[in-house]
C-alpha cells in the first residue's frame, strides 16, 4: 500500500510540474530579434536593422562620410516615399537611388536585396524591391563602435521615424593585430 501511495504522489507531482511551461504566454514572446541595428515603425512602414557601416580604421573620424544600412518594409495598401533623412551628427545627408517603396515591398539601403531561396537569378523579381544609399556627410564628431547616433527618417505617408542607430559589427573575423593588442 505504501508503494502505491508513493507512486501516485510521484505521478501527481510530475504531472503538476509538466504543465508549467504549457501556457499561452512564453518567455520569448517579447524578445526582439538578434540583430545589431535599431528597429522602428510608423504606420505601415517598418525599419529593420538600421546600422552605420563598420569603420575599417576602427572609428569614423570627424569630417567623414558615413554610410547607413537598413531595410525598410511597406505593408500599406499603397506606396510610400522616403522624403528626408536627418541626424544631429551631420549637417547634410545624401540619399541616392530609389526612394519610393511600393505597397507590400521593401527598400534596401546600403545593401543588396536578398535573393529568394533556390533562385540563381533574381532578375524576374527586380521590380519587387528598391535599393538606395544614404550617407551622413561630414560628421561633426568622432564615432566609435558602441556609440549610438540619432537618425530621423521622414516618409510622405507614414511620417517621421526616429531611430537610435549603432555602428555595425565588423563583417569579418578579428585580425591578428587586434587580437595581439588585446582589443
């Protein structure tokens, strides 16, 4: 009889603790994606992974022209347009290339548009996405990795989007010189 009671008690304890993680709210439901850049929305426009390009000499010196990289998606039933980009670290910002974002499409800034999986040539989809370059011209202070820069994008329909843009992580592996220096 004691063995039967112990078995029932153990089964009840296991069943009670097994249901602890089975609810509708998970620990990961509020986590952001693992990207380095900022993410922001205004209306149907979403800016993803906005970063300043990584500086090859280690930092962006005052007076440098600094490229911005990001993806901008438009989920609205009609197109929108990137009208202006501004930042307190730059007196002027140069925007070149596509600025119109068609409905249900994306604009890739400072990067190539990704190719759909399994397609060797994305020429058939060339009209689906736009590409542009955005450059903060002649920055007014030195920018080091780890710093964040305020950037405002203004769209014709969605309005302004304020971003806190970090410097991107380096694309390649750490060099021998940097490893030897302890940085």
